[in-house]
């Protein structure tokens, strides 16, 4: 599935400029690897999920003991309806629906992470560099 998505993105990029990028031999993983090795690529970015940080000690959102599992809406600065929504659906705490009107629940939820970053509690992994 990921390879198919990557191939579609490469094809879309190639079509938008009317040709394959210089050095891209084929629109598959081998072609991308060859392109990277060719030196025609200046910057590379990887899109990953939040789980990439678990190895650094940062809790993820969905696992047992993660942020959604330990969410206590009654302790957050929120309206009663926002608390009900978060109780019913913990993912609402990071939703635009709540954030656009009230940033406090999100910021209060993220406070331990922000403080942990300042205290150097987390240890970056190779994936973070």
C-alpha cells in the first residue's frame, strides 16, 4: 500500500512538471533509491506517524496508558459540552472543533510533553534527526 501511494505521488509529481525528475529511472522504490544515490536530490523528508517517538519515551495517543487512555476531561479547562464530547470521544481533545474556540484543553493535555522537552526528559532517536 505504501509503495503504491509513493508511486502515485511520484507519478503525480512527474506529470505536474511534464516529465520525470532528472535522475528518476523508474517510478518504484528502486528508482527512488537510485535517485537519492545519484546526488540529484537536495533534501529528503519522511512523513511518519506519532509512534516514531515512542522509542524516545514519549507516550503515543492510542496505546493503553497513552494520552487518550489517560485523558480526564473533568480536569481540563473546558465547557461542560466540550468535556462530554471528550468523554465520549477522547480524540476530540486534539480536534479543530474544540481547539478553534478553546485552546486550553489541548495545551493542558500537552503540558507534560512541553515540560518534558524543556527538562530533556525525552531522548531523541535516529528518526528524529
